[in-house]
């Protein structure tokens, strides 16, 4: 949490300088743009609100919400002029606390959202299953969950993991999981998600 607060203080574009954030956001937007108008949208792990502020305002959603555990990220998100103009609701809360609210029946957002997104988050979690649990609880029946994450089934991923395992190299200050398709499909099946589309992009970086 301290690291992410520092990242958002200094600007995430500086920390993630090699990651094409605009490309990632645009690919997620393509997935949801036909499901935005008149719907309620939640971004899990919204950071400083960059995705919601840039793309959801291009359409006409009924409600837009973003949750993140970084106080600095959420403060920046709330202060953004588009967040104020379009009344985007940002909340500083951890995924563990969201789960607690659900289990204690004090959450007001069960079966509430039409669309849930999570962009570049699952690989940073101690418990990646938690993101599927939350999406399952927050989505209305028939809702849309869009999950974006790095793919390690490429040359970059193989070298990355080899250096971690055999040399003990710190390949990332934030990544805790090597995300592979079997993990995603196991979580999908357990939480009764149906896979509609798989989209890969940014192939040059993977190779």
C-alpha cells in the first residue's frame, strides 16, 4: 500500500513507463462500450481513476464507481474535474474489507452493477481469487465482467519466470502472481462465469 501511494503521488505514468497504459485502457473500453449507456459500472482497483475518467465519460452511464485501497490514488481520482462534473463515485477500501461487508450483509452493492472491470490488478493480489469473488457478488445476473492482466505465455514471460526461479531476480516490485489461463478458467468455472471473449494485444512487448 505504501508503494502504491508513492506511485500515485509521483504519477503512475512514471512508474509504469514501459507499459502502454492508453492502449490497455482503450482495449478494455472496446469491450464495454456497448454496455455503458444507462448502466451501473464498477472498476475494481481503479487507482487514480485514469480509466474511468478518460473513457466512461465518453458514453452515458447511469452510475460510475471506482474502488481502490490507495488513499492517494482515490484522492487524486476524486479531485479530477471529470469525476466532479460527471459525479463518479470513488471509494478508498481494500478488497478484503469489501469481502467482509458482503459476508456480514452490510454491503449495499450486491447484485448492483451491470459491468465490473478490473485492469492490471489480479497479478498484484496475494489472493487472486478474491477479485472473482467480488465480481460475482457485485454483478447483476447476466452482468459483464472484464478482466485485463498480463499474459505470461510468451517469450517475455518465460524469461521473466526463469530469472525469478533460477537467479532470484526481482522482476517486479508489484507483481505477485504469474497469471496463466488455467488459473483464470478455474476461477471462472468456480464462480459460474461464462467466457464470452478472449482478446490479446501488445504482442511486441510479449516477444
